[in-house]
């Protein structure tokens, strides 16, 4: 008898479309229209793929978040996180609703000014502020949130040659019980660095320390982490008042609330794990209210919420380019949009729905984009209706970070439209074309034909 050949054991991921604990995926439901307009018509008028934003949803979500905080705390201010979506039309909606601007670069700062935002209502965060950026922000009386000691010293230099006193806060990082800890931004609380920065600001005599800022991370589903952060921020503010006789005017809790997108690899769907605005608000405002501030001089509470405010308002509509099979027999759908446009598909399992009613049958499928690059995979494994070439689909909850983090790679970036409250479509960003891309290139004369 011949000895059997040894086959080393291997772990193979189970490819199954069985219902999970959360039931059968609901991607079968068609999305025939958005904001009252048929998706078919939008794709015909503006081309495929197409980003679509709904103004009503932006406003309603913002109002819900604002109410959650304002019903619990006397002084609340939201500042729209530009990097989440800095299309001018989107920013103007938030500014109309009363939101300030929160920016993290000279470019974003200038975009906020160009949008007509009063410099006193711009919060300048981030680790990259050039001396020119700092000068501009000081001239416009903006709130500058200092990220590191080198920036503090640059700002003191700027202050020496300016007639305005810079209005500043420090960004504080801390242990809130979540992992990974975002400690690369700002000054650490536990090792005393934050207090040291505060002392240097006050001792410089050149800057007005107005507030304290933190941003504990993004897509944080633990309200306890916010409670801990708010307690620690309030305690720091109170010890600055006590030890340095300096009043802190505002506490900025940053952004980070989770949206209703489900993270890749998550066992439960986001609908089961994402806290409501009321839950976040209760944790944060409860901690600050109980901290021991003089009730007549409570610090203003600033929030820089991004993704949780806009994800739901954004859709990406597109078309099936091809239906294929992989070598293992699995269905492979190729769409006309990929990771170039849907950057968030690197960490979210986006819901992708057909535009038209399907026959009810589904099949396991892997979803790819149009790029001739192996990385262009939108979903490794999902359950999809039996779509065919030319069928149209809608990806839900794409309002945050896709229209800023997208890349011009292989194909053009498409049109973006906004559906206004009365139901009309407005083009708010034109698709790229050969001319718009070539217009910023130069060919040296010896290479010209
Ligand atoms: C300083 C700061 N504020 C606000 C935000 C918005 O965060 P999110 O979209 O998670 O609410 C970010 C994003 O990372 C940020 O870095």
C-alpha cells in the first residue's frame, strides 16, 4: 500500500450567504428614486456613476443632533468638519443651519473664508499649519487649536508681529478606554504634557487661551468613551481655573460619532450598535454638567461631528458593467464605480441596492469596480439579486469622506448633484474630463509634438 501524501491543514474562509444573526441582508429592496426623482432619470440626465446628496436629509439629521445637545446643555455650537465633505453647497447648508466651520489645512481654511464664514467662526485644527496659515487665522480672529509645541512656538512668533492676540485652544489626547488610542495628535493629558502646554501659553503672555479640544477617534460606538473624555476635559478645565486662575471658555469634544454604515468584519449590523445622538449627548453633557463648573459660567460645548451628520444623505448610483464568474464559481459583479470613488469601501460593508424590483432570488457574489487593479474590490462576499449587465444600482450612506477622499485614477470623477427640498436636482460639482485634468499639466517644449 502506498503511503498517502501529506496535505498540510489549511484554514479556509467560509463563503456563505446564509442569514446571519441579524437576518437576511436587506439589499434586495429596490431604491427606485431619491428625493422624489427616479434614479433612472438622474442617471440619464447626469451620467453613470453619479453621486447624489439629499438636502432634506442633511438638514433633518443636523437638527436632530443639535436638538439632542441643546435640550441638555445651555450653550452648544456645532462646527462643520470640512474634510468630511467640503463641497461648497454642502458647507453652505450647514452654515445656513448655524454651524461654524472646522478646518484642518490652509486650503480648507481658505475654502471656509470663500464660503463667507466669519473668521471668528472658524476652528483651525490639524498638525499642518504654515506660518502664513497661522498669520491669516490670527488676522481673522479664528480659534487656532494648537497640535504640538513647535506650532505653539511658531504661533508665539506670529503673535509678536501681529496687532491681534491669537485666540487658541490646545488639542488634548487621553486614555478613554478605547483602542487604538489616538495619541499622535495634540498634547497628552495623563503624562502632564497638556498642562505644560497650557502653562507655556499663559506664561507667554501673547496668546489668549480660550478652550480645550479633543477628538478621541472616529466611528466610536462607545458612549462611555465620550463620557470619560468629557469628564477628563472638564477636570482639566477646572484645574486650570483653580491652579492658574484662568477661565476656559469652551470645551470642544471633536467628532467621531458612528454613522449607520456597518464596519467590515463587524458581527452585528450598525443599526444594532450605533448609539443615537441622544445617547452621545447624554454621556457628554451629563459629564460636563456634573463636573462642578459655576452654573452661571458653564463652558460652551463645541461639536465637530462629521460622518454621523452626512453619511445618510449621500448615495452613489451606478451601473453593472459585467457579470462574470471567478475560478471557484462565485458570481462576480463589476460596477462602473470602484474604490476610486467609494473610498470608504475599504472599511465599510456598504449596502448596494438594485434600482428596479428584482425577482426575489439572490446569489453569493463578490463585487468589483471598473479599475484594472486588483485592489478594486468593493465587497468580498455578499448576497445580491441576479443582476445583469446594464442594471442600475444605488450604494447607500456615502455622504461622508468619499467626495473628499476619492481619487482621480484611471477614470474621471463623476458629477455630483444635490436634490433640493422641493425636489429639483442641482449640479453642484461637474464631472472631470480630459481638458480639466490636462489643464494643470505642463509638457516641457522638448517633449511636445
Ligand atoms: C479634529 C477632527 N474633528 C472632527 C472630525 C470629524 O470626525 P467624524 O467624521 O468621525 O465625526 C475629525 C475627523 O477625523 C477630526 O480629525
